[in-house]
């Protein structure tokens, strides 16, 4: 997934048209690029700017691991 994502990011930064299409229809572009998406999941895309950053609060599965375990697992993957 990382290689697909890195490739897509490079394409997005290199093509304003693709970036605009991705922001409007991210699931469509992800599927076109071979990145599978689970059924029934809505995808939204936001772009950071020089003065605006977005923070996503991840979904925690109420029937999965404890919230603490899920947060620790996800926190180890955060890149800033």
C-alpha cells in the first residue's frame, strides 16, 4: 500500500487536474490506481496548505481491541 500511496502522491503533486479530481472523487481515483477499498466505505480527501493542517480522529472499533490498544497501534503509524 505504501508504494501505491507514494506513487499516487507524486502523481497528485505533478498534476493539478488529477489533484482536483482526487479531491472531488477520491474513491474513483484510488480504484483507478489499483488501491482497493472496502465495500460500503466513503472516502473523503482534504489537502493541507501552508497555513492549514487537518487532524483525523480515527474510528475505533467498539467490538475490537480496547481503545487504548487501538490508539497505541494507530499512533505508531502517524506521520507529521
